[in-house]
C-alpha cells in the first residue's frame, strides 16, 4: 500500500497545492463522470460513484504520485457494447452488470500484477493504439451528437448512429434550445482552452464555465421543461448494486473484461511512466497493475463501472500543482459532498452541455498527426492502424481490437517469415563486410560465400533460409569451398529449422563446401548442442567473427587482406 508510506512521509508544503489542485480537478470530475456514464449507457450517478471510489482506492494502493483514475472515454463505448445487450433495457440490471464487469476487470488486473504479466500490453502496439483511439473518438463524438441537438436515437453501430442522426435532423427532431446550449457550451470550452486563464488547467476552466453557465441560465429562465436535462441525482453514499447478476452474466462478460483490462492497463502504464519520469521517479508496472485492479474491484462493489487513468484529468491535476494523491482524495470528497448536499443542481443541467464536455474530451483522443507519421515511416504499421480504426467502427469495439491484435501478430510472423537476407562482400578501403545488394562496388572473396539472415530460424522460414543459401552459392559459380553464415541476427532455432540446416549442410558437403557459423550467440549454440549436433558441428565450424572465419578459410593471418581488419557489417 504505497499510499500509506506516502502519507507517513507527507510534507506540510504540499498541503495547499494539493487542496487547490483538488478543487480545480473537481470542475472536471463531476461533468465528465456524468458524461461518460451516459456514453456507457448508465445513469449519471454511476459515473460519480466510479469517480469517488477509484480515487480513494488508488490513493491507498497506487504507486503513482499524481495519477488520476476515473471513467474514461476509451472504455465507455466498450462498457456499453458489453452490457447493453445483456441488460434488455433494465436500468437496475445495467448498473449491476457494469459493477460485475468492473470486478472482473479488477480481478484480472490484480492477478496479472501478482503474476507480473504487464508485458501483455505490448500486444497493443502504437499503430493499434492510434487506430482504435481514433475510432473510439469517432464513436463517442457521433454518439453525443443527438444529445447535443436535443433528440435521441436507438442504434447499435456507428453507421446506424450516423443514419439516425441524419434522419433525426432531416425529420425536424432537433430541439433548438438544446442545440443552442450545446453549441454554446462547446464554444465556451474551446474558446477558453485557447486563452490563458488564472485557473490552472484551461480545460477545467472551460468545462466549469460552460456547465455553471448552462445550469444557471436554465434555472433563471425556467427552461427546464424546454430541453432535456440530466435530472436530479439520488442523494446518498455509494452502495453495492449487484442485485440480479448471475453466473451466466459473468461468462458472457469474460471477453469484454479481458479487453478492458488490457486497454485500461496499457493506457495507465503509459501515462504513469510519463508523469513519473517528469518527477524523476520510477513506477513498478506490476504494482501499478495491482493498484488499478484494486480500484476497479472497489468501483464495481460500490455502484461504479470499469475505470482507468485519465489522460485529460491527470494533466489538469499536474498543472494545478498536485503533489500527491491527496489531490484525488480532495476531488473525491468534493464530489461526494456534491452528491450529499447539492444533488438537485443537476436537475437544471442541460444534457446538451454534458454532451459538449464529452465531445471535447473525446476529441483529445484523435491523433491524425500520429497516423500521418505512420504512413510516412512504415506502410505496414499504417495499414495495421487503419485496420484497427475500421475494425472498431465496422465490426465492433471489442471485436475490432481483437482483429487488430491478430493482424499485428500476423505482420510480425510475416516479417520473420520473409526477413531481410543478404550476401556480404568486401569493399576496398572500408572495414567490415558489406551487403552486396546495397553496395554494387563490393566484391565476393574468392572461394567464399558470406550470407546473413536477419531473423530467428523457425518452422516458417527454415526452408527459405535453405533455398537462399543454395541459390547464392549457385550464383557464385564454381570454386566455392566455404560458406560463412554471419549468424549474429539469428537469436533462436527450432527443431524444424534444424532439419533444414542439416539438409543444407548435406547439400554443401556433397559439393565439397564447408559451412561455418560466425558470431553465433551462445544460447543458439546451446540449442544445437541440446539437439545432439555437437558431433555434426564441432568447435572448428564456429568462429568468433566473420573476419576470423575468412582468415581460417583463406589460411591467412588476421588483417593480412589489404592490410585491413575485416569484420561483419553492422
């Protein structure tokens, strides 16, 4: 429990900055919590419970000094996709399913932290993250447009949402009053975000101004019945709300829980490391995973839903001067006080204003520059990112991410299956042995063929390796007596590839050619020994460097070739 150690070492100088940052943070916590609850298909109170409880739990279990946990735009659409089909329109069951989902996510993360499985987040590579976050931003923004215009639609996909919005606008369902409030709130948030303000965190300042102004205008001019409003919140403390859930529901939520756990930890880990680095600190990934797990379990037990670190609220806390998790505790306490003493204020809060808050927050997920950079740097990565984007929009949030991960793994296998391979030769006046396809001025050494294969040898590429060496030897013509494999890039070899290697060696021996391994790594040599090939490939078939192998093959002393020491080209 890192929070206890942090509390015992708390400095008095941190108190005022933490209190101030907690107050500023609250300006975001309430509207964003309500907004993401609605995106997830849940009542507004659930969003505030999912704000209060995780903040308190993370303050005790979390290793990061200022990370802010809570409802997140990347998770809300996935939560909705998981629980809405199971709830069948029953709001109470919806809340229970969301709580069960949070508990399952928390258990997965807690076990992952105990077993130190943080490396699984590597499955969400940068291209996939860019693609699915862009798609989620589109989904969230599109889902909030009807609310922004003051009407509602019933759809289960981005395409049907878009069609429903078009039909609603064309059919005259737009509520002009709600639209004015929505667009006005959007303008206030955006304009204040462009300007410098005395309140730390311009996003919080804009959100606070938009929400307060919209609520005040609605109350003063009696517009409550003229447009949709959030409605009064239930007064009271967070409490268990798992009634009606069954074991069958848990089975149906396993896949969504795994997907949410993966995304929640990936987002949190990146954010946690980034802010820890700014403060000159280190964060243990497994401890972070356990802390997010504990926070999700607590959220699910007390009426909330799955949460992760917030990429919008954490920077606000930092800019407001947060020094410790007391900032989050203060924010949680103020949100709780709001629910206890002023829950009726949201009875005058236009839903269109909340939609504007969510749209601005979701827009922060859009990373067009990141995708353009992928297109410029690596076409395969750009294709994976586009596949993740289209997969989430067309197939579904969870299914789209799974498809993107499978494509990513497929791309990795493809690269290992058809790796870069090269014949190396000598360039007069230059050290080392160089790729002849990139240096036409290079030349083969008489009687020697040097090849390099830039991948582990395994079942999928063993035959390709064998064929490449045979073709290269044939192209070298007669007189070849030694083939040197620059083996440094080969980090592993499996039993199937070993069979191909033996067939290649038999082929070369039948033509009076000796196969020599240069710079082979110790673990790969161990594999050959474990396969019982120590007699087939004795020590004299191995060389420390390509240069040594060449010296041995030519019978010269090292460095005699043109007075230059020849080493493998890096």
